[in-house]
C-alpha cells in the first residue's frame, strides 16, 4: 500500500504539472524564439544607448527586453518561467548579432545575407526542441530547410498581410487570431493552424501607471498609404474637427512612417514615432486613444489577385497595449472585438467617421464614464490577457502538438495507458479521489483510451453521482462499444435513472427520442424544448436556418434536422459546430457551485465524439443531407462561417464555458432573427456560461426574458430592438 501511494503521488504531481506542460519534468526542452524589430527602433535605441555597442551579446538582449519594444510578442522570458531552457534571437539587430558572431569566433561570409546566416548559426548551436518564428515571412520554409538540426516542433505567428511566394510547408503550426490567416496557412503548407494571440506584460505599468493625460486624443502607430488608408482618414477627420471653434480639443499623434504622405492638418499634431516604453507613455498621454486596423491581405501573383484575410476581424495589438496601460480605447469596430472586451463597458468602438467624432465629444464631456471604462478595460486586460496567461496557452498548444506528432509517450514520460493503470490501482485501493484526479488529467490529453471513461464512471458512482456516471459510460461506449463491463454497468444505471426521469406526453417526440437518446447528453426536457421551438419555427414559416454550437455525438442535431425535414415549409439547413476532439480548456470563470470545472470530471477533453457519430445518427433518421458539421473551435470557425449561415431562426448554445458562450454570442447573435429562439444548455449549471450571458446583455443594453427548462437549460426569444 505504501509503495502504491508513493508511486501514485509522484504521478499526480507529474499530471498536475501538465497544466503548464514541461514546466518541471521537462526542463531539458529547449525553446528558441526568432524575432525581428522595426529597424528604425533599433537605430534609435542604440543611438540613445551608445555604450551598448561594446557590451556582451546577452547584455544587449536584456537591455532591449527592459525597454519593452514588442514585449507583447516576446515569449522567451515567460517560457523560461514554465521550465523551458529558452533563448531569444532578434535576428535583424545587426549590433547584437555581430557581437554574437564575435563571441563565438565566427565570421560573416555573406554581408548581403548576414541576417539569415547569423540566425542559422545560432539555431544550429542551440539546437532547439521548439523553434518559434514570430516573423515567419523573413524566416519561412526556404530558411528552415537549410537547417541541419531538426526541432521537434516548428511554430510561427502571423496577424498581418502575407506577401506572395511564402512557403509554410515546414511549419508544424501557424498561430493567428485571424481565421483568414489560419485558413491560408494550411493552403501555404502548414500542417496545422491554431487560434492564438499575444498578451500584455503588466510589468510595464510600473513605468507608466502614474502618468497623467496631456492630450484629449492620442494616436500612436504606423501610417502608410497602402496598408493604413483608413487610419489616415480617421486622423484627418480628427484633425479637422479638433480646431472647431465651439468644440476644440487637443491632439497628440506619434506617427511612424513617411512624413511626406501625412496631410498638413495631421502633421501639425505629429510628435514623431514612439517605441518601447516611450510608446506606452505616449498611450498614457491621451484621455482617449484612437486605434484603426491596417489592411490584411494575401497577394497571389499566379492568379494576379489579392485575397482579403481579415473576415471583418482585427488582430491589432494596440487593443491590449492601450487597455493594459490603463488608457481609454476608442477603436474601429470589428466583430471579434467582443471576444476580448465588452464595447461600452471595457472599451468603446466606432463604425464610421461621424460616429468617431461624436464619441470623442461625448467621452470628453463625460470624464467619469470614460475613466470607468478605462479602469474596467485595464482590469480585464491584466486579468485575462497577461503574458503569463498567454504563455500558459502557448505552452498548451506546444503540448498538444508534441502529443499529436509523438503520440507514444506523454510529456511526463508516462504513456496514457500507464496512467490509466495507476488509476486502476488507486481504485482497487479505494483511493477514488486520487484516481479521479489522474483520470481528469488523462482526459485533458484528448486521446481516446479504452476503459478510461469506465474508470471515470466508477469514480462518479463512489461520489454518489449516478447521472454523471451514466454519461461517462455513454462516452466510453460511443468510443468503445465492445467494452462489456461498461455496457453491463450502463444498462444497470439506465434502469435506475430513466425510470425516474420526467416522462414527455408526446408520442412523435418519444419515438424520435428512443433513436437519438444514445447520442446526446441532454435531458428529455431540454430535448423536448428544442423539438417544440423547432416545430414552432417551421409551422409559423419563420425565416432562417438552425445552428447548434456544441454538438457532441449529434443526438440533438439529428432531432432538429428531423423537425426541419418533416415540418418545414421552406428549405433550411442545420449547421453543427464542434471541435470533435472534446471540450477545450475552461477558464477560471468556469465553475459549478464554486468548484472549478476541471475538478468536476467534466473539463478538458470530455464530451468527446466524432463527426462520424453525428452523421451516423443523422443517417439513421435520413436527415444527413441538410446537416452541415463544421469542425474546429468556435473562435476559429464562427467568424468565417456566419456569413454563409445567413439568418438564424433557432440557435442552440451548448458550449458550456464562459469563453465559448461569449464567442457564440459575439458572432451569431446578430444573425438571429427578431423573435428567433435561443436555447442555452448550461445557463443553470456552469457559472461562467451565465456570466457571459449577463455581460452580453449589459454590453447591448438589453434584457432577455429567460425561461427555465429543467434547472440547467433555459431559452428566450431575441427581443426587438
């Protein structure tokens, strides 16, 4: 017994460590970030810090890090805190790079290609396990193929235009918070694409937090005719209105770009570019900080065409830099902004030049409201988008793709089967709590494993939670239908639970229910609510498709499709959105009765089902022709698909988590027709889901008339404006 407990304790510690993967057990993993800076910043910085020319390479890198330029993108120091052996290369810094060559007794062979040559030497010397290019344009696959060392993973980040001829076929992962770029990355050869965005280094606030505003309106950023035509237009109209006799306001513009393209009325407010800490000080110098996104496109010379990549989204880091610095942000509206901040509560937006000027006047006149929004925006940024949290998310992506590429062993050195065996030993020792924690961590790895959900059910039973045990067994049998022990236990629990379940007095529904029940986790009441609302839509001939976000095995999808097929007076489809690889990681907001979601046994990796499962039940009901499964996380798929979906008559939200609920509403609420039905599966169970609904109501200044279904699910109609 003592030996078993000792072994299991070590395993638990290793499993817990996977929430920040490799941070303790994998200190040997080498992480190398290859980055580039604005050339003008490097020139200015070294002229101000002339003594750095003669200092060691490492001292130069540390000095640049302290100055804060591009610090939202610099992950090297934060990965070090997670246990990586990490290093940073600023590849286009000629001063530090030449110093590195000198210190390593190397000579540059080709002055014209010095940047690539030196970076090549550095990578070969360090031999990283994880090679991260935050500039995958300067360093695309043509460069990677010159390396003799082969990293375990090669990752890149991009949220800007992509020039012609880029090759990403050597990248395991391209990360972006823009769906269009992730989609394009796959076309350019990347093996995978992940939704990701950098964060805000809160250490910068000690340098800027006490500064007082000097100007009414401030802008800091780059201006060019090809990439920033809207920015230039906004600055021009601001400058024009700033000198109106009855409504004057002061401006401070910190513009990086060719001065000859700046109109005279804008140029008179231009104080020149600010970088690093000076840029954050510039943001703090304004009562209102203005932001507008640049052009995002891909030039395809083979077809002589330009492809727009933005899908009406923004990826501008200024939204985090301004809010994190405590400034009031007035930014150009983009649909995905609501995924990060609540407009009108944490930031403010404008849709055109007229609204921009109106809101400048309004918030200059209402300083208390402006300052409250700035405070809330900063709280949100520092709480949710700190570099520490973003590094943990980066680490999760690394862990996921190492596991996919090298599936034999987990990062702890223990296979998932070995962890399952340890859980079995713990159960035999009546140590259900420790076994449960191991199973939770194993589920989060999203690798279907025979018997794992059966063990989860055993733990649920000993926690006196038979309903959760039944659903865990359902998941086991969906993946492994020949598990005899799981089937016997499932049948026994089914008799116990279903005999007490609320009966529905509707023969047609009950007939369909017997077919779809093995494919859904929803209660009979929630399924019947969906059935009734779908029938009302069809019988009243309301316009719009049906959308389900969170599909699992597809039982409710098939039910809704059946209603369309049998009762709709007009053609409709049902769009079924799901990752089809289990639940994503919850956030701190995702709790049930105060218990974090991961500790409940229904966190990461649970509710796993495949697209094949969805189509299997849809084929059984002969409705698969009107069902369109869409695979991927909501933040990756919804921004691109919503235009294709068109009007929505019924939206079923079963995303569980706070972030998922926010993303669904941000992307699809405007598609829902007036008086269309919205059913939320988890409103009464997960506190994060309810919080996201309430925040959305506040941001839109609306109040949903919410009707309870069964203590967990609710529904409401979209109110008139």
